[in-house]
C-alpha cells in the first residue's frame, strides 16, 4: 500500500460531495492576506443544504507563496481557497484524509527548506545557507520541512465540526439570544419556527464561564 493511497483526489472528493449533498453550499472568506510576505488564510463554511441556517462544519487553509513551485506562485491564493473548500467537504463527509492527493504529491516533490524564514541571499556567504540531500537529514537537524510546517498549521487551525440545529415536529429550530433586561444575564434558546399557539416550547441554553453555550438541564 503506497503513501498516497489514503488520500482522495480533488475531483473524486468534489463528485462525492455533489452526490452526498446535492443541494449543499460552501462559503469562503479570506481571513488574512499579506501580499508582501506572501501568505493567505482562508476560511470555508459548509452547509449540507442550501437553505440551512447553521453550518455543518468550518475549516481553514493556510497558503504560503514561498512553498509553491515557480509556475504556481501567482495562483497561490486561488489554490488556497480551493484547499479550504476541499477540507471542509471532507470534514463534513468524512471517509478520507483531510488533505487531497494532489497537495501531498506536491509536498513529496519539494526539497527540504527552512520553513520559518528565508535567508538574505544578497548578504549571505556561500556555504552559510544549510542544504541537505534528503528530507530525513533536514528533519534530523531540527529544521522543519514543508510537510512538517503544513502539519503544524493543520493542528493549530484544525476544522470544527458544528452540531446541527435541533428539530421539533415543525422542522429545524432557530437560534435566538440576548441579554435579560431584569437580570442583565445572557439568554439563548432554540425556538420553534411555528407561530403561537402551535409553537413548541423553546430549548433553553445557559452561557457558561468557559465562554460557550450549554443546554439547560
């Protein structure tokens, strides 16, 4: 079994998404971009159905222009947006590694480089820039490879699987929240979309000290 056998091709993942969620939608947003330093951070939000109020999953992709081969550097933003879309697809559907086969093929072909900073070649003497014959030599020296850098970013920016909104007999409930005028405390609930008197009782939540909502028992 080869190293890349666990990774799904981008086209296969897209086809699987369309087959699994034919009315789904994915929204992308550039969270941070620096043209001078050559990096971009993209957020992708996935919905199982086009009219869902709440997303089924959120994931991120980080793109660094210096890690791309020369003829792909100009497309690093577009490639990162595509990567974010494919990552959130896998997060929601499951069944494969988050990274697609095409990305891992590029990583395998890249030589080991210093991932944190690039040397100032105008003021660097020959021989001062470290070079290694194999990726194993670079890793043994303590210098991270591109693959390690991507794994670190993935660990820090890993996707978040969001809970689906609860349902009642009238369909998916709607989240509502606010501040009580009497107590000054935050309140939140999942409300039935039906009008009174046929409206189901709300499902109440409390805002905890950890900064998260939890269902009131």
